[in-house]
C-alpha cells in the first residue's frame, strides 16, 4: 500500500510535468536556445559569426532537430518533450543517488519531492542548457557513488565523461565540478579510493573539453569563445538578487521546506549523507554569491537538497508509517496544481506560437528580423538578425563594450539590413547611445504598425 501510494503520487507529478512541457509559455531563454540552434545551421559559426554567451552543446543537440522537422513551430513541442525526458532522467539520477546512499524508499521520496517543487517545474522543463547540464552532473555524481559500492571501472569512466559533458552544456557546471572534486579528495582521505582512481578520473574528464578546445583552435575561434562565453559573463551589467527566488521557492511549497529542515537535523547524524549536505550547502551558497541570482542558478542545488528533505520525511514517518502517504500528498500535490494553474492555464504557449507563425507567414528565409526578445515578447525563431549581438540588446551592448570597442546604432543597422519586421521594444528598450535620433525618420518612412500586433512594425 505504501509503495502504491508513492508511485501514484509520482505518476500524477509526471503527468503534470508533461503538460507543463506541452503548454507552458516559452521563456525568453528558450527562444534564444531555439534561435541559436537555427543560426548554427544557417547563419554561421557560433561565437565567431554570431553572439552566444553559453557553452554550445545544447545548440549542437537541437540543430539536428530543426534539420529533421524543418522551420516550423512544431519543433517547440519536440524540444520541450526532449527537456521533459531529460527531467525524467534527472529524477532517476536523484533516485539512484539517494537509493545508493540510503535506501529505495528515500530514493523514491526524493524523486517525488523534486518534481513537487514549482521552481523545478518552471525552469527545468524549459529548453535551456541548464537542463542537460543538471542531468549530466547528477548522473555523474550518482554513478560515482555506485562506483564506490561496485568498483566497476565502467562506472568510473561513465561518471567522469558525464561530468565533463555537463560543463560543455553550461559553464556554471564548474561550481559542481570543483566542489565534487573536493568530495572525491575527502573520500581519498577516508581511504575509500586510491590515488590511481583520481588520476584516471581526472585524465578521462579532460578528453571532451580537450576535443572542443582543439576544434576552437582549428577554426580560429578560441578568442571569440573566451570573449563571448567568459569575459562577457564576467562583465555583464545589472544585478538580480537572490531573495525573490528563495522567497518564491519557499512560499510555493512550505511543507517541503519543513521536511528539508528536519532532514538537515537527521542527516548530520548520518555520515553517508555528509557529502550531500556539503554539495547542498555550497551550491546554495554559490547562488547567493553570483550577481545574477536567477531561479535556474538555484536549481543545481535542489536535487541534493531534495534528498535531505526526503530523508527528513522518511525519518519522521519511520515510526508512524501510516503518515507517509498523507504527508507526501500534502507536500507534492497542492503546490503542483496551484503553480500549474498560475503558470500554464493562465499563460499558455499557444499565443506565442500564433505570433511566431504570423512572423513566418509575412517573411521569407532571406528576410531580416529585428526582435526585441524582452520578457515574453520574442518572436524570431527562423529569420536572420541584423547584427552580431542579437540577444537582449539592453544589457548585451554595454556588457560587450567592456570587453572591446563595439559600435551599435539601431537606425543605421535598420537602414543597412532593411529588416522586414521590427519589434517596437527593439528600438525603445535599448541603451541611449545606440539611438541616433537624427535617423529615426527611417521608421516613419519605411515601416507601419502591424494590424494584428501593436508591438510589431512591418516594412511597407
């Protein structure tokens, strides 16, 4: 009965996640990811011919999907389902890690409680590099602990390859890599492993990054990669505080956090969980320290935190087994459905798809489009951009200018490229130095407002 109830709860959450994948409104980062994959196919070399400030593996993964299904909005659903499957993989990795360290019940509870966090449902299901990064890193950690139990060489090799792949999906994997490296060194101090195993792990880890470095050198794009993916992020202007994300995570599932704090108390007494406690603490600390504390920056810590919360729930109900199912239902179901109503039913993706299809219907493959990509206003998936810097001009121009001189005058670009469609925010929500008011006549002379969307201008 106990396991049946747990599987029932897990099944409900998986169904809800699937509906998130199909119907939740696209985040701006998702439009960026799809468009970057398209540009890799049709618009040059990443970092060298067009800007992108993330590592490239997600876009290499998505590009064949566009090639296979064509330039159609159907790929939004295909890619979202890909992310859904990766989310299931993250849940399995969390289960495997928790089961290996504790037991199967805690593993199952960990997966349920992971999926019950609204911050997980609203970010990890997105088409963004964070999702495959977390999948690879969680599998890497889980498989490593399996290796400690089995000592099978294949597990060691698989763990280190997955960990290096996580970095090639997203740079911020370096935080987990560094702190997980400390965990491995601690295990060496405990004499659970020998130095030769560390040497093999480290040497194998370097294979994938070395291959990509060789590619960058061969294509003469290493400096471009450093400028876009590292120096740009270092000099990015603005600030996003951590508190609103923490507040959202707490208020959307208060029972979960009660279990987490109880789990902290019980886990201190269980040495096997100390590594999980450590990774939870330091990855949460990183979230507070980075200047851009977006919700997705907290997500890498949550699978580990979920294991702590699940252990807390398990320990509380160990003496009162009849409490387990009601408590897991309390923790998982109400927050999930409340967030679903707010995030999906009140803000569906269908409206965005209609707008994207409208843009495709009034342009052809050779047309340029100037897309604002501010908030949920982005609409350009499969048309060329007017400039190397095409993502979030409001912050990307001043950030890039801290690396090297870069001139961007929006009206000059419009005169030169003659975009068929312009998002109004693209000429209003940009730095003042990017606007030459002496040339704003090009808008009045050559463009008219769309009869379907007030925030779009169409060339006459």
